[in-house]
């Protein structure tokens, strides 16, 4: 028996905050990673708490930075160094 794939109706959305997560890797570079929402479907289902159930599609985004580039970004924003 194959699992049932939920279906839903595509609904609009807008990003409120899309933040990067930064990781220092052993070779000295910094990786910036974030997930970007690409599609939202609202199902007719409700969870046990009574909240609507959504299906989301997302796309990973990555950037590779030198330590200097990362410091430049953090000096212009609230990202902890």
C-alpha cells in the first residue's frame, strides 16, 4: 500500500523574514545557508489542536564566503560575530 500524498489548494504568501544561517568550515570558508519557500498548499485537514494543515515546498540557498566577506556582512547587520 502506497502512502497517501495529501493535496491542497495553492495559496499566496509573502516573506516576512528570510535569515541566513552561517557556518565556519574547517577549510576557512563560511557557508551561508537558508531555505526559501517556493509554494504553499492549504489542505482541508486540521491538526489535533485545530490548526490548518499546510504543505510547503522549499528550495535551499547557499553562499560561500571568505572570512573577510563574512565580517563585512556582520559589520552591516545584527548577525553575531
